[in-house]
C-alpha cells in the first residue's frame, strides 16, 4: 500500500508540473472576470516563471490526493471481499474509483482552494506563500465547493480508471503487449483518452467549484449560494456554454496530464 501511495503521488506531481501553464490558462478562462487573468498579463507583469504560479501548491495538493486516490483504488479493487461482492470488473472499477476519488478530495480540499487563489493573484497581491494563505483564509472558506468537488472528482476518478482499464483490455492493446512491442506511447494515448472522457462529462462541476472557491477573493467574483444557485446564475449570464468556459484548453491539458500520469504510474510500478 505504501508503494502504491508513492507511485500515485509521484505520477501526479510529474504530470501536473509538465502541464502547469495549461492548467493556469484553464483557470484563467474559467474565471475571466478576475483582473490580469490572462497569459499575456502574466508574461508582461510577472514573467515566464509565473506560468507555473500555483504549481507548488498544486503539487503539494496533488501528491497526497492522487497518492490516496491510487492507494485506495488499488486496495479496494484488489480486495477479495470486494471482488466477491462486485463480480463485474467494470462495476468494480466505477465504484472503487468513485470511492477513492471522494475520500482523497475530502483529505486535501483546503490545498485545492489555496491553489486556485494563488493561481489567480498577480504579483503576490493576496498571499506571499501557502502558509500565509492558510492563515488568512477562514476555515469555512477553505471548504467552499467541497460537496461539488466530491461529486465531480468522484465521477472523474471513477471514469478515469474505468475507461483506461477498458482500453487496456482491448484485443489490440493485448496483442501489442503480447508481441512485446513498445507500448509507452500507446499507454499515454489511452490514459489521455480516459482523461478527456472523464473531464468532458464532469467539467461543469469543476468550473462551479472554482467559482465557489473564489467567493470573497475579489470584488469581480460573482456571488453564489451553493451549487444550484451558481449553476443557474452562470447559465443566465453566459448560457449553457458558460459551464464549459476553458473546456477546449482543458481537453488538451487533460489528455497530456492523464496520459503522462498513467505512463508514470506504469514506470514506477516496475519498482514494486
């Protein structure tokens, strides 16, 4: 279990760091009303290295989140009692992925909120570091949007593992693997497809949770009172497409992030 914990966390840090500028752009597109929330503004006012702003907090958040997520998923999915109770492999992947996603999100959610705040500030206008952000943000604010995130990330984790495993069970992949051909590129593509599938279904929950996390961050942030209120107001203001702001770049980012993550997990699993 400890090895699965380390593998899941390390793979998450690698994939998040590689795709950090795309993640920043996605958050900016989701919250376009925040001042200086464009890549151009970041480059002009802060510099190239700030394309990775928030990544330190993101990695601190991602390591335990995906370490816990992967560890619980592997433990429950390979547990004999679970296998006896849920005989269908697809159903087991869906349920174990959902459970591990919800638990991991509960464990790290304050870091998720802080990552969003750090990504959207300019020249450290709100916080100089993670510790200051923890001290300034009230306990309740650290958990804004948790219910939405549990639903969204639980579904994301569920679909991510299920689709990836189903793709690896296809005759094509098994044939390539049995022939001892190079599968690294194929694993990245399959992980990417799984990630894009999962985020395409759960994307509105990701956007809404960002808006809830930002309540009180800046006067430009619209005021919402929970999941349904925010969803209704976003649709009234921007239409249905408003729930998918930043979706295009997120597809690109998620494809590489999920692909690299599964590739990294496979590589690190060889040390087990």
